C-alpha cells in the first residue's frame, strides 16, 4: 500500500514541479500566448553615444496570435524576454519596430513584424555567452472566480544560450 501511495505521490510531484524549459536555437519560433516570437540573431553593438554602455541587440520576428490589435505584446504585466549575463538578469529591454525605428506601440493581428530588443550592458560586463528566457502567459477561457476568459500566470516557455555576434 505504501508503495502505491509513494508512486502516486511521485506522479503528482512530477506534474506539479515545472520542468526546465526547452533549449532553442535562433530561427525557432516560440509561442508566448499572445504572440509568437522567432529570435533571429543576437549581436553586440557600440554605445549610442560616448560615455554610454554597449548594447545587446536581439533581432526577432513577432506575430500577434490574438484577434485584436495588442499594445501589450508580451502580456500584462509585460514579460519581455529576460536576458541574463553572469547569472544576473538585465533590466527590461527597449522594443524597437524595425520598419520605422520607433518603439513598438501596438501589433496588429496576424501581421508579422521585425523588431529589435535593446538591452544596455552593465559597465563591467565582458562579452561572452548570455542566456535568454522567454515566458508564456496562460490563457483560460473561463476562470474559476468570475467565469470569464483571462490571461493568467507566466511560465518559462524556452531558453536560449548564445554568444552575441561581434563579441571578441
């Protein structure tokens, strides 16, 4: 009897504890709930102005999967891809629409756009491998409290380890 209960407990524990997200490579699309993002490349760019830190640029393709024009493409509250250098996450990136070079304000349904996510590197950072974590927001058609559809928790959907192009 104890062995059966222990086996059942292990199955429940396996289902409860989230697994590590899958490793992906550039060019693989990732479903994030609201949008599908395809990371294309990561590069190290010089500072915008003298005295500013270098920048990490992630070029990506973004596709709105909802039926509405979205201003919060990475969910609400926003969870853009998290870039980690040396085990420490960087602040949220600026999201630039490549088509016009302006910050991304909204994304129309089923219209793929090329974007660039821009992170400022820490002043003491030495170029090397970095880790990107992409988060997916869960959609529930009818929640248990109000019986309405809603976007719920964020969970890691994929992870990418990469060395930026242009790094020595």
